[in-house]
C-alpha cells in the first residue's frame, strides 16, 4: 500500500515537472484571514488559512491550491436542539482547482479573476451547544470565485467560497457553510 502511494506521488510530481518545463509557472506560500458563515443567523468570526499555490499559464491560467483552513462562527438564535451562541469550529484541508484570466498582464503587475471547484476534507469539526460537542460533515464540496492582483512577487486575493453540501446535526434541518477570504501570498518561484 505504501509503495503504491509513493509511486502515485512520484508520478504526480513527475507530471508537474513536465508541465513546469512547458508552461509559465509560479508557486509560493499564502496566508488568509477568513470569515465563515452558515446559512442561519450566525455571527461571522475570523479564522485563517495557510497553504501553497501553484499557477500554470500566462493570460489564461490553472491554479491548484493546497490549504489548511480553520473556520468558526456562532449562532445568534436557537435552532432545534442547538441553543443561542452555539459555536461551530472546523478544520479542513481545502483543495481548490481554479481557472483564471489576467485582464492586466504586465511583468510586475497583474489584475485577474478566477473561479473553480473546491474540495474540503475534514480534519476536525465540532459544534458546541449546551456544553456538548456534536460532530458534523466529513467532506465539503463547493466552489471558489474571486479577484486578485499581483504586484512584483506579492499576491493579494479576495474570494468567496461557497458550499454545495447540506449538513445535518440531529434535529437541525440543514445548513451550508460559506466563507470570505482575504489572502496575501508571495511568489517564491516564478518562471
């Protein structure tokens, strides 16, 4: 099992190296502050993301990201068994696969838009209500859309993540978790 996983990872890395050799390539770390919300009356509280981005292409580009995401929000009113001030805290590995277009594409400044699907893989998640923890959801499927600028080697993005999942926690009917991100990144490799 481990050797198959190792071969798979090496195969992916090999494919990435071939792609890098044939296309313009940029990569680097990024950090974000996020404000998450569920589709009920909630108080948006700040969380954070940290990860790495890879960008392939010139004016039109493909950008997969790998992020750790911590999100939190608090209910403003009671819903079913959940009391007012119930807190939702979640930890995810987010993998958005974005396509984008640079409206302004200069060597030291870019203005771009992007959109694409996003997969969130649950690491830890709980809903604290009445002194009890309730676990919800395992995988979050949704999308990301936003705008960004590149100035020299810095990137600044503002994006909106939306969820297509409906979560259910016992007697609570459903909710969807959405998020606004403000991201700062740095291009450590630029070809």
